[in-house]
C-alpha cells in the first residue's frame, strides 16, 4: 500500500508534465498561426495599396 503511493504520485506528475508540454506545443502552434495570419494580412493590405 505504502509503495503504491509514491508510484501514483510519480505517474500523476508524469501526466501533468505531458499535459503541460502538450499545452505549450498548442500555444506555440497558435502563436505561429497568429503570426502567419498577421503576415498574410499585411501582404494583402500592401497588395491592395499597390493595385490602387
């Protein structure tokens, strides 16, 4: 019984770390998409200005 407790804590810690890593990856992906969206918007604006 007492042996299982540290193992459970370790497992929970591993799961939390994995979730944190996943969240960080998703956040990075969202940031990259946002940056690309901004770049596309700037290019579209410049193209519109150039056409006019």
